[in-house]
C-alpha cells in the first residue's frame, strides 16, 4: 500500500473470508491522476448487509470497478446468483402491482436473482444511477434515478414477471426460439413504477404497462445471451 497525504494512492490486497471465498482489492493511480478501483468478493453478504434497507441477503458474489478523478467517480457494480428477503420497498412494489405470489416469495423463501448490474456516478453527495438491471427466475427490474446523500431518493423503472419476459423474447423470430423455445407464457404484462421521497418516508406508485420498452428487451437479450454462452 502506498499512501500520499493521507490518501491511498496504490494498494493490492488479497485475502479470504472465514468461509474460504476470495476477497481481492486493487487501487491504482495512473498518470492522469485517476484512481482506479477493482474489487472482487466471493462472498457478497458481508459487504451488502451494511445497507439497512436490505435485511435478507443470501449467497452471491460481486465485482466492483470504479474510476475517480477530482472527487467524481464513475462505477459499475455486479452481483451474481443471490437471494433477497425482507426488502420493504420491493415488497410494497410487488403488492401494489398485484403480484402477490412473488411478494409472498420475498417474505418467505426469498426471490432469487441471477444477476444485478448497477451503473452509477457520485459527485458532491449526489449518486446518479444511470441504470440498475436485475434478472431472475421470477422477475426482472430495470430502473434509474438519483439518491441525494441523507436526503431525497428518486427512482423510476419497469418491473416484469419472468413469464412475460420469456414470451416477449420468445416472440422474436429465430432468436426467441433459440433462447427460450417456442412455448408461450402469459400475456405481455408489467408495471412502470416510481419510488420517491426521503429514506424514512418513501412513496411508491405503479402503473400497468402492456408493451415493453426496446431498452428493456435489449438489456434482457444481452443478459440471456451471456448466460447461455
């Protein structure tokens, strides 16, 4: 580790959790004075559990990379193969969307996700979320927005049951047949939603949608293609 003026300039850390999963962290400062951070955690739970709004995170491993310069950072976070339980905002969203069966899963055995990717930047206490996309056997979610540190939260997005995703992808000639087969699921259905307010008083609203945005379909295709390779 190299430290200048009480700031970490370069660092290489390699370790293991008590459960033997790898933990690797590197920080490098290049000639443009950009601080590049790369983190891999074979056990995501110890890093995720500090967030109070997630009280039931199980399994998973994560990758994080970030480039910071002049106190502005651009970051990418990926978490793979995990399960969520007891997430109040998500439970409320599922209930308002009349997806009670999936909401029951969330408060029972939990909802499994294959992958979550979050692309965001931080500047002067403001986190701007360019995209959060999560894909799982029960639901998929795409959203963006911003979070002001210790202040306002504003998120909007689309939530779609997995059966709908399968039917939409399956309806695309040739590609759909290859990815999900020819068996059709339920009719096209999902919800658009907004979550806004202060951390202790978030308001959630939902609206049914009958067609999915090209962005949602494109991102889903990308993820399914990667997982099938």
